[in-house]
């Protein structure tokens, strides 16, 4: 279960960095290269897919998708509440 949560959290970070505004804010650069944004987007969606398969592998088809959605919810809420804190302290 912890692996699923960590994969979801890392995937949401990658998807966040795939947005040009968040990329510029985090790396403090003026331009975001399109290839790097695409790489972050692919890594984010691939991580969510890997988390889905990890949830299915650990809990089976009956509970796995529920575990995956719960892990995505916990990870997304945690990341959203951490964004303002990180912006002030980076």
C-alpha cells in the first residue's frame, strides 16, 4: 500500500511540473522546454499506471482499484496542501 501511495505522490509531482507555470515557479526559469514538459507528463501518467498495477498486484481485482483511487486521493490532497508551503520555503 505504501508503494502505491508513493507512486501516486511522485506521479502528481511530475504532472504538476509538466505545467509551464509550475515548472517556472519551481525551477525559477523563464522558459520551460517542451521536451522536458512532455517527459514530466509521460512520467506522471506512467507512474499512475504503475501504481494501478501495483494496487492490483497487492490486493487483487476486488480491492485493488479501490485502493488505487484512495491512494490517488490521499496523494493529491497531500500535494495540494504542500504546494503553498513549498513555494514559501524554496
